[in-house]
C-alpha cells in the first residue's frame, strides 16, 4: 500500500512537471519557512498533521520539481551516490570519495528528521548531476525510517549498493 502511494505520488508530480506554478509551489516545500505554500498540493497525499509524512513527501516533491525528466529513476540512494562517484572518475578510490563521506553522514543519522535534513542538499546535488534516483523508493524508505528495524535495513541497503562492486566491475581484471 505505502509503495503504491509513493509511486503514485512520484508519477503525479512528474506528470505536472511542465506546470511552472506547480513546480514552484513544490520547491517551496523544501524550506520550513515556505513549506506551508505547498500544503495544498501535499494535502491530497498526506495527513498534514503528521510531520514525519509531510516532511518526507515535501522533500521528495521538492526534489522532483527540480528534475528535467518525466520518469522516475531506478537507482537506490547508495547506487546513486556510487554513480555520481563514477561520473567523477573515482570508482577506484570510492572509499575516500566525497560521496562516501556523504553516505557515512547519512548512515550516522538516528531518525527521519535528521536524515531529511541531510538529504535536502544531497538530492539537489544528485538531481543537478542527472543521476537517475528512484524517488519513489527513497520516499518509501523515509516513511519507514523511524522504525528501528526498517532504519537498519535501509542503512544496510544504502551501504551495500554503494560499496558492493557491480557484476561488470567484478569481471574486469
């Protein structure tokens, strides 16, 4: 159910991406000072009185409003950071890359509020570099991040995607 809602939200935002007014309202959701201007859009998707839902949808909506694409990406957050590192030619030094430092900071987060605060600038960076991040998947992960078991599973998934070599990389001599 939650996954379907996340996918539907992402599809809805992407479908309205050419509407400049719509995108401008969603970008305002990124800031606590102006977030209320996006509530009319978010109200159909979340209970605005639940900050853990509202902030997660706000972050993803704002990020999507900055994309230049009409389709959701396929990469998880760890894979997206790895892809960004690869774009910079840092695959061999991935453990010492700036993306590894960003990942370590995310992995140290203790709750959803902290991870959302860290993700804002990171998502702008990923979107600015045309990384095909799966916003729907990230939204699902954020919505369950306050539950200890889900939080650990999410963090392990991000680390695995980032550090584990792909099949292509393993086959190279």
